[in-house]
C-alpha cells in the first residue's frame, strides 16, 4: 500500500477547510443581503404605514374643519340674527383653526391677494350669470369680444352679440362643444368661452382653491407662471363666481313670504305694513315686470297705480278686500286704489290733482320686505347677489364704474356699523349714495350670503403631512348641501 506523505495530507485538509470557510462567508454574505433587503423592505413598509396613517390623520383633520364650518352655516340658517349681519362671519372665523388628538386644520381664503382666516364668501364676488356687459368690461384684461361671448354663452338664444360667439362659431371650429345657452355652473366653465383663456380666468390660482400654493409663488420654476411676490392674483376667478345663489329662507329663518300669493293679513303680520299698503303691494306683485328692487327707487303709490292701470289688480283678491274695508269711508275704489292715511298721518291724504295717495313705506317696512319677502316662486334657480357687507372695494367700484363716490359711501356706511348693512334698503339713509347708483346695484346686490368655498388644510400631528380639502357649501336650503368636494 502507498501512503500519501504527511505534507500532502495537510495540504488537502487545509484546502477542504478553505472551501468550507469560503462557503460560510458566501452564506453569511447572502444572509446579510437577505436580512438587509428584509430590513429595507420592512423600513419602507413601516414608512409607508406611517405615511398612510399620517395621511388619514391629516385628511380627517381637514374634514373636521369642513364639518365645523358646515355646522356654523346650518346654525345661522336655522337660528339667524336679523339684527346682526356680521355674526355668522365672526363665528366662521372662530372655527377657521382647530385641533384634534391626531391633527389640526386651518381654513384660509384670499382677499385682495392676501390670505386671511375663514372660508371664501362666494357672494363677495359678482355672479357671472347676472353680471352686465358693462360690469364685465371693468375686469382687468377683459376685452369687448370676450364680454360679448360670455353674454352669448349664457343667454338662451343663438343670436351673437356685436363681437360675441354663438353656436355657429363653436361648431365651425370643431371644438367638441357648443354654448350652454343657460347659466354657467362653475367658474372653470368660463374657459370654454371663446377668447377666455385659463391664464385670464385663473391667474396664478392654477387649482382654483383660493390659496397661494408653493408652485404659485415661485416665478417661472413651475406652472403657473407667477410673479413670486407673495400675493395671489386669481385673475377673473377672484372677482367672478358662478356658485352664489339666492334663497327662499328669510332673515328670521322661516320661508320667505311670496308677495304674489300672500294675503293682506299675512303681509301686515310679517312685514309691518298697514292694510292699504298690503293691498298695494299685492297689486304691484301681480305685475309681470315686478321686481322687489323697484321698491327702492319708486314710490309704492306709483307702482300700485301702474299695476292697476295695467289691469293687473286681482278681482276679489287683496285689492278687492281692501276696497271692501275702506270703500264705505272713501267712496269705494278709485282706479283700483284705495285712500287711507298719508305719510302725514291724515286720513285720505291727497296728491296733486286730488288723487288719493298710498302711505309711503318707511325704512323699517322696507327692511322687513327685503328680509322677509320675495317675488321668486322657487321653480327656477335663484342667481346669487353680491353681499354688500363682504364685497371688496375694488369689486364694488367695478359695479359702479361711473360713481366711485357712491361706492366709497357704501363702504363707509357698512364700516360704521358693528352689525353691518341689514338690508339693501339701508343705503337709502345716505345722502351720498345716488338713486342712480341704488338702481344699478339693486338687481345684483344684497346683504346676505348663502354659498361659501371652504379650503381646509389638515396636518398630521405625528409627521406634519398635509392634506387639503376644498368644498363648496350651500346653505340656501336646509340641510345645507355640499356642491363640490375636492381633495389634494
């Protein structure tokens, strides 16, 4: 037998041990890689879990801000204070910031480029659906052709304005849509109108959330192109809205009294008018062209007389009842009108020519009428009006381009009262506000707000992650409605 020398056996043993060591090292390395990968995956999973939890915390914090705002709006709809037009806005500001155990929220909006606490009052803007062409032309960057095209988009006919655009314009250009020929539903819809580009409609507010976001304050680094001055230029969306709406709910929280259907007794009880004034209001309300704002600039006697002469006095109705009450005293009806006490308190006050006059409505009665009455029947949506208590001076001057003195007088009058303007009829108290200005404002101005855009930014308490929710809330009916809801 042959035996390997000891040196060869030692080399073989060493080789085997070396191979084992290499295998062990490889095994350890592979195990380390596996453990490292597992750790990375675990860390990523934990991070994603924390982010998911943080996102939920931030989301519900933002939603809590929406719910708090909604609660305030519904409370002031059910329990309004007709003697203070500012209280609801004070309460909205109180809930603009809040905290939960897992996060916090803040609600802000922009006025004159600067963010302030609370939601955006859509009634602080002009509703694009009842803005006149002259008012539209007062907006920065608005041209005659675009103003005409906006009017054409919302009107019901297919007759283009002087420089406007109707059905044929959109069809011939194969844009894929045609004019609505009805009120616009959102301000973003304005971008479909011929000549209305997003840069004009949105300005720097690319996402239409009413807040200055980082990408809207970085110059040309990202869209949109902005001037990085720390102020938000919202373009036309800062002055126009399509969301504001009227309401059939009164300042006392009850349903408004429809003057076309109400009895004289109901008018006397709700509006504080006398029997003759109630009958005259009923006569006026039957006119096909009757509008509540006509009471601001025309005497009730004139309005009722015109209604009677047009043959619109209801037979056996309010005027007939009033005639039965006073006819024996004053010789019956005279042209559908009844004599009564004049503003001087004398029975049968007479105007020039011997005609009996109806006692003029005083300031308190006018305020009640505008707070409690309506000529709308609710069969069609009521376009919202500008709230004179919240509209900015710049927008108000755009509504009165030829009368800046009256615009400044309105701002001064509302600022002088801690409760604000309670009715548009309050403007009659100022000698600096011309009747022409009042007549121009009346069709599109009021002192109530029903629709708000709430941009609530929630923040997680654990990571600081933020979630923003933008909701449009409408309190014109009860329960209040969420018209739009966006998360980002």
